[in-house]
C-alpha cells in the first residue's frame, strides 16, 4: 500500500531530528540536513523547527528547494492571565499572518500558564506538577482562545488547540471542558495520540468523541514501562523525553488499529504528522521514520483487507 492511498496526508515533524524541549537532542543537525532527510523519505508536509531559517523569504526558498509544504508551527499563549491578553493577541496575529504566507491552514496553539513546560515565566525549568487553572483562569483562557480563533478565521485558517502533556489541558475532563466552553466555530482540536494517552485518555475514544472538532493530527507512540516509571518517580516533561517516553507509531505500546479504523471510517483527509521526540543519536530519525511509515501503511492495508473480507462474507451469506 502506498502513502497516497492513505485517507490523509502523511507528514513528519522535524522534532524527530531536533528537540524543541530538550535542546541537546539533535542540536548538531543543520536545517538543510533535516529538510533533505524529510524530503528523501517521501514526506511533503512538515512543521517549523527551531533550526529552520527565521527569515520568511529564506524559509520559503528552502522549503521550495526540498519540495516541502509547511503545515503549521506551535504557538504558546498565556490567555489565563487577563493582563496579557492585549500583547498575546497582538503576537498571535503576527504569527497567523506569518503562517498564512506559507499556505498553512491551521495554527497549533497551547496555553502554557501553569504548565510543567519551561515556557511559563512564573515557574522553574523542570517542574513536576501542573498548576491547574481556577474558574477565572478557565474563563480568561477561553476568552483569549475565542479571540485568537477569530483572528484565524479572518485569515481563512483554524485555531487547533494542542492538548499537551504537562499543561492545563491534557486530561479527558479538561479537553471536554475546553471544547464545551469555547466557540465551536472558532476553536478546534489538534488530536495527539501520545499526548492524549499521557493525559489519561484512550486515544480511540478521544478521537471518536471529538472528531468533529479535529482539524489536525500528531501521531506519536508511548513506551508504557517508561511512562509507569515517570508517574512513580514524578518526572518533569524534559526528563520524560530524555528517558525515551515518546517514540514513533509502531515502535511503542499504543494500539493504533482502532485509531486508524476511525480515521478510515470518517475519511479524515487533513494532515497527520509522525512525531517521535526522542534522542536522535540513540534512535536514528531516518530509520525510525521509515519503520513508522511502513507500520502505518501496513496497518491501513490490513484494515482494508479486513473490510473487504467482511463485505465479501456479508454479500455471500
């Protein structure tokens, strides 16, 4: 089964080569090497890496050179603090206008207030507990997200909220609340298998429950024994990544067949990007990308064969 027979567009994230939270991971890579690898592997869609050129003209020239389509770039927001709304929304508009130049249709967005990530300036670098939002924090966050979603809509794009490990929207009830409180015409979801599972979600149930709001996907796997140790010993997010918690689909312990079955049934046709987020010295990005691509294609082929056999059986009864 070839990649073009998948119901969605399959891309890959540069984070498989260059870490975003653990900066020593892949810091030796140049953007040229990352782009060359992604292109040579047969992927056409990717996100922005911290190694990619910052100048828009140069970035566009290099993406064109390697025949790559930019899909989005992570955008942290701090909407839970109402005093930051004005500056946050101004910065968000600049980000949207930047991505629009590259033909991006979605803006990956996540609230970092109270998170374990090292982006909340009020907290330390390696926190091990999320500071959950109070009622006011939720209200202000949703207000900001709706306004940011309006900016996206004005520009023909979607705000896709990234439920992310170690943030204030990761658990099932938090994802439910985000989507219940926010405007369904302005705030959508970036569905992430690995971060969803980390947050206590069943990936297939999460996908089916909120499918109508999903406009973008990250495909990421989990090594269960490392997650168990991380829970027991209270790892920070960076410690989780350094320990090899995340890997590419097909290399960990998540069951992707139910997820892919739903995507096939629903005929999801947007982008789905492979993410591994592990040390590239220990886990060669190209080899893991090839392995994961084969796994995804093979799983869809098996699902297709099962559906064909089921149809044949039913018609022959």
